[in-house]
């Protein structure tokens, strides 16, 4: 069985497209290549792979570890813009609040199809970022566990 290491990305995209309000885009890093902040797609959900953290394998001899559980972290960034309230960001925050709620309701506890990933859980997310032109970035982080397989140990 082959492991699709980044296989969760299209599953998250499809899940959010099912529930995104009309006019809200669901994007990945491929969609954002070369996009400047002034041209940022808003409103949108932007999906970004963050990191993989291996589970502790200290209880096994290093030469026999061929399977290991890991936790993957994925960011779902809600991006909104409202030029009327650039200074306070209040209008952009109000729009983001609905989108954040929709993402949480859709992804928290969700079991992706197939048997590669476990249910998604929320993780500690960084604070929002306020950009030029009234653009606001609200990150959510979700984690899932998966098991990776390596080469069979040989003597």
C-alpha cells in the first residue's frame, strides 16, 4: 500500500467546498503562487500543510522501526478583506467569524474517507494577521494521525 503523504489536502478542499457559502473560494498553495497581498483572493479558505510530528519510537530498536505513527498539522486560513474598516478590521472580522464557524463545524471531529487518516482535531493556532488594504488572515490548525511504513529491516 502506498502512502499519499499530502493526501489530506484534496479531502479538506472537497469538504470545505461542500459547505462554503456562495462566493467563498477554497484554495491551496498551488492556487496562490505569485499572488500578492493586494490581489489576495477574498473571501477564501486557504489550505496549507504545516508539519508532521513523529510519535515517540524510543521503545523500539532503531534498526527495526518500519512503521511509525505521526501527527500531521494542516492550516485552514480564513482570508477576508473589508476596506471600509481597515483600521479596526471589524467588518473583516465579522465576515471571518461566520467562515471560521463553518470550517470548525465541518472539520472538527471529521473522519476523512478511506483509512489513512484519523478524525481531525483542533490545535493551538497562531494569532490573526492584519495585512494591507484591509486583508485579515485568521488561521485554524487541525491535526490528524496517520501511520507511515518504511522499508523492512534487513540484517
